[in-house]
């Protein structure tokens, strides 16, 4: 049973490869063209490349820090994050399967053989929703609790957005997020494993739905300066421009637009903020030590020190009155 669940999890997270990378880069190129066409009156290829990759952005200390952090983080991912994702989801899934099958005195799977198209579709949709609400809840916690905020500040410390800013996430923060992902998606997967052990995700023209999700959420584009909106579809899929507001230093935009793919969690819980069309944002943190986060030491070590300080302060008997952790303007 455990091996079956692990196999299905492995099968689900594999297969992105070159196809996903190519499609993501294509969406970035198309987004750059759309943003340029809407912004500039006199158009030329030279000006397009200057618009898409502005010198003041790529030469910024924050962009250089993003590149160094991206290279070192990618070196860690195969050894840390991928196994963690497998372990947490499969462990919770197996525990859920065992507990429910024991309590309900049933022998899984309830459906023998390959799952039908209706089962596959419902399974895929519920897993997408499980991952999305899981991300939303953890993201809210990152802004609400000081210990988590010290790690999440790494992501918000980017003063310019260069695409790979999407990966400006502290490894410990990523690991904790993967552990939390094991809860809701893991339980959901465990319940479905009672129904069928031959579950597969929906594919569209042979492309796995999770790859399609990554393309739709445009994670690379939403971490650039391209103000891309989906028009009426903004109420269905969180567009890049709405997420860029989440990185704004304007206090009006603090703790808004936490969603990953779907915006209806923000609307449901009152955290949605719709930007004006073509509204510009200033990115980063309004803190005295914001420039300390533009080096590898600042991105890897400083958050751990400040996180430890938050924990130590919590246990001090003479600690000052607690402050709201999500206000980025705090020193």
C-alpha cells in the first residue's frame, strides 16, 4: 500500500522537464510582447529588448542577489525539496488511508482497475483545490506570525522583479511549506487512494494538468515588471498584475492577494485587492536593514538569526509588547 502511494506521488510530480520549461519561457516572451505593445507607442525590436530586460533592473544589486541565490538554491533542490515533498505527502496519504480503512472497516480500493474519466476529472480538480487552499493558508501564516515572516522576508526583500525572483525563497521556508503541503493535499490524496490505487491526473493534449497549472499561474511573469491582466478571467485565475501588488511597499497593499492560482480564496477571506489598470508598484521591504538581504549571507543566514531572535524574545519574561508581524515597515 505504501509503495503504491509513493509511486503515485512520484508519478504526479514528475514529467515537467523541458516541455514545462519551454512553455513557461514562451509565456514570458508573449507577456513581454503584450506588455510592450500596450505601453510603448513607437515600437522597435531594440526598444523591446530594452523594455523586456531594462539595464537598471538587471544591474540592480537585488537582481544579482537573485541570480546567485537561484543558482545555489537549485543546487539544493534535488537533495532537499523534492524528497521532502514526496515524504510528507506520501506519509500523510498513507496514514489517512490506513486510518480511514481501519475505522470504516473497508478494504481499498473501492474501484478496481483504472479510474474512469469522471473519477480522474473530480480527483484532479479536488487535488488542485487542496494544493491551492494549502498554499493560501500557509502564505497568510507567513505574514501573520513573526517567526515565519522572518523567513518569508527573503522573498519580499527583492527590490526589482526579474522572473527568477519567484525562487527567492529561503530553503527552510520551502521545507516548512512542503511539510504543510503534506497535510491538506496529503489527506485529500489519502482519501482518494481509498477509492482507487490507479489514479492518474487529467491531461490536456497529453500535458499533465499540474504543468498547465504552472503555466496558467505564470509564476515567472508575475515576478517581473510586466503588468499582465486576464480581463474578465481575473476572477477565475490570479493574474500577474494582481500578484505584483502583493509585493508592493505601499501600506495599502500589505497582506493582500495571497493566492497562488485561484483568486476566490482572497475574495472569500477578505484579502483581495484589485489594482488600477497599469498601476505601478515599488517592490521590496521598508526596513533599515533591507540592503542586508541583497547578499547570499543576508538571504541564507540573516533570516535564521532573526528567526532565532523572535523565538528567544517569545520566551523572555521581560519581552516588550508584541507587534504585528506583517507590517513590512517595521525595523
